């Protein structure tokens, strides 16, 4: 996960999460419990290091926000 400011400049890279897949249907949950400052956005990147093609059938992001 990488954190960007309002103009698109990279502000911080967060630790890498690794998922091992198998041929067929691999299902993985990667918790992204991070804190983003106001005005920042998050980008999640997928790196496939195998010779086989990867298909992302769906992705779900759940966000909680607290107002202070």
C-alpha cells in the first residue's frame, strides 16, 4: 500500500503483504489496517511473480471514518 497526497505525490510506502496462490481459485484476505491523514489517498498494487496470468475477479475495500 502506498499513500499519496492531494496532488498525487508519494508520501509513504507501507509494509508489503504477501499472499501465496495456487492454480485454480485462491482466496486471500489482506487486512490494510493503516491510518491515512486528511487529504491523502491509498493505492494498492499487485505484483505477480509467476509465469502464469493472474485474474482478480473482485476486490472489496471497507473503510471506517471517525469524525472528531
